[in-house]
């Protein structure tokens, strides 16, 4: 261990930054919202201090003198003449102040680590100043693992620490309490933003009145297939899940993010083949959660956009089980982005409408009058098999035959294919190119943007 990443309490301490420009701003911003007293000596004639720092810092437009350093804990020197830097550093050290000379690790008493700041939880990554870029990359990876509200739990633990110690005398018993409190229902409440509820749950547990373990169902959007397009919360829920109930369209790369010991239940459907009926899927979610397990219902795209998430939400709630929804990037957005197609555009499309090419038996059809409106974009899910009907209905409701279209098959995956044409050629295009994978159909003037990308495609008829 070449460096020791000590944690230094900032309450009531003074931190000083000298210099101006981006490097000084970066150091000042580190402490802007901390409980430390921040003093920033910008020197004479410096540029205005950014507002997000100025509201927290005491900004002084001169160079610091010896008396300014009394009582300070840290001094960051960002720029200046070498002789002036050396004199200021020597003075600070005489007064017991730790000195960091920006971009000069060998001349500094300490280096600034890359920091993951979750308020009550602070994680530092240090390379001793040798490879700050690596530290930043590691920080980015850790950011995806640590919940944004984890600091709420730390704050609650800090606030209740004395109470817990007075009630539970034995160290081993206190440790068991904290393991249960910080990993159970109180944790779920805190991470969902309910700090008051988390506090009540901790106090109930402390008084021996904690509720028995109850399960929860998370309806999670898996996005279009690329694991990098998962939300941070979706990735965290996958890592924490006891049971994962997933669709056929959820990619192996996304499932690889789950715990190895998590139970995985495949309830995927294909056209005309539904081995697990929708009612049975809801029963599986309820059964697993009733055992006190964390269940993730993983759906391709977004649960609430043609994912039948609303039906599952109602069924689970009706069974008295808590259910939360984590949105995902829906296929229309992902495919359009991959193909370079803006779904709205000031010159071409003032609205966008998502529709399904497959409707419930005996249910209402899509509003093709609205879908066929000019200056709008229509996006169809599950439309390959219904391409002839979509084409005929849109033409019948006035959409011009020469309207550009784009079809994106297996969007955002390694097997993605893109084709363009016109509304008049939609049905023929599907047959000619043997398009049979999950496909998004985009109809409207903005679909022409796809033709500008160097990918395989049909030219407009």
C-alpha cells in the first residue's frame, strides 16, 4: 500500500484554495457543498467565480498572507510562480496545514483522490497522483454500483447510533441489528426516497416490532438489449434480485449482470407461441414475492410501453404485494437513435405517436386517422406481421404513398439491420428482405434521415 486513503472530517474545518482557472475551480467545487469553511483566494483581476461555488465560498480577490492560513486544515495551490508557490507551501506547513500543489504530486503532502460522493458515504480512489485518469475511470465504474441514496442510510445509522448502543448492549447483538436494518425493508425505503419511513422501520426493529420479511416486485425495463443502455437503478436491482422473471427479448448481456445464484425464470413469448400465459406470469411474480424474495420482472424496452406492465402492476398490487417500476429505454427510442432518426423535428414532425401492430382480440384498433396526420411520426411496435394492414390503413387515411419509412430489425444489437423505403413499398420490403426479427417501423418525413447513414438499406422508391 503506497498511499493511505485517510478520511478527514470536514465539520467546522477550514479549506483554502488559491489561484484561478479550471484547476482552482475543480478544487473549490469539491468542497462547495461540504460542511467545511471554504476560502478561495483568486488573486487580483481573476475571472468571476462560478455561481455554484460563489454561494458557498468566501471569495477573496488577493493573494493569501500568513495570517489567512491560521487554523486551516488543507491548502490547495492551483498555479502561480514557482518561488511564490514554494514560499506559500513552506508557510502553510509551518502552521500545520497540509498542502496540495495541483499537478505536482511529488511536491504535495497529499493527493486528491477521485471521489464518489453519496453524502453520508464517500468513496475515494487513489493512485498516489500517478494515474489520475485511471482513478476517474474506476470512479465511473463504482458510480454505477452505488445507489444514489445510499448516503441516506448512512445518515440514519449515524443519527440512531447512540440510541442503538444504549438499547443493545452487546457488540455482537448490535452488529446483527445493523446487518438486518441496513439490508432489509429500511434499506428499500431509504433507497426509494422515504427517509421517514426508513427511520420508522429501524425504530420498529430496535423495539422488537419489525415486520416479517416481505417480498417486493420490481418491474424493470431492460432496454433494447445493449447492457450499456440499462439505467443505473436497473443494473443495481439486477444485482440484488433473488428471482428474475424475464422475457425472450432480454439479452444475455443484460442477464449476465445478475447474481449467479439468482433464480431465473424464462417466460418469453414469440408470435403465436405463448408457453407461459399472461395470467400465469402474474401468478409467478406473486408466488415468488410471497416467499419474501426480491423479484425483478425484466422486460425488454420499457415495462409500460407495449410491455403489459400495467396488467402485471395491477395483479401484484391486488395481491397486497409492493411493486415498483423502473423505466427502460423503449425500443422506438433506441432504434431511432441507432438509425440516426429524430422522432420529432421542427421542420418535419411536431409530434410522435407509438402504436402496436397487434391489438387485443375484439379490442379497439389504433387511431389511424391520428397516425396518418401530416407533420408527425408514427412508430409501430410488433408491426412486421401486420405490415400490409398498416400500409393499407395509413394510405386509406390520407398518408402520402411517398412518405419515407424506416425499419430497424434487432435494434442496438450485433444483428441490427436497417432498411428504408416509402409507405407504398412497406409490405413488399418486409417480404423481400425477409424481415422477421423484432422490428420497429418508423413512418414519417424524419425516417429519411436513416438514409444518410452508411448502412445496408433500400433506396426510396
